[in-house]
C-alpha cells in the first residue's frame, strides 16, 4: 500500500513539474529611421515619425528623456508630437521607443525599450 501512495505522489510531482510556467518572450522594439532626422533649435512643435519594428499597442516615444504624446500607426510606424520646448537648444538627443508591460495571471512582464537613436537639433 505504501508503494502505491509513493508512486501516486511521484506521478503528481512529475505532472506538476511538467506543467511549469514559461515566461512569454519579450518583443524588443527597434528603431530603423527617424523622419525628420533633425530640426532647427528654437523652431516650433513638429511631428516625428519613427519607423522600425515590433511596436506594440501603447508604445511611447521618448525624446531626450521625456515621454511624448505618441500615436501607434502600425507595428512598424509611430508618430510623436515633439513640443517646441523640447528643441530650444542645439545638440544631439536620444530617441527611444518603449513597449508597455503586459499583465497576466503569472505577473506578466515589464516594459521593454529600444536601443536609442540620435536626433540632431541644429
């Protein structure tokens, strides 16, 4: 009788381990091009087109460390409104795209951010 109980417990343990949780893969956004690639310091607000891949619903463009109002056109195209206050001085600034984290019964995964691409303010 002990053998049957032991066998049963081993089977339950094997089934439990076999049904383990696998964290979903993170889809890293990637920037290919910026349009325009530069602008003049002190000029007005403009629309920045970010082309690339793996852009998720709710993705956000960060311009020089500040998240900007972003429209997801498709998984390969975003449009961000860059305010005049963000381009007051000349220099090179970083642009990134962050896909939001996901929820789920297993806690989901955190947000993921692309490698930066430089934007020039002349």
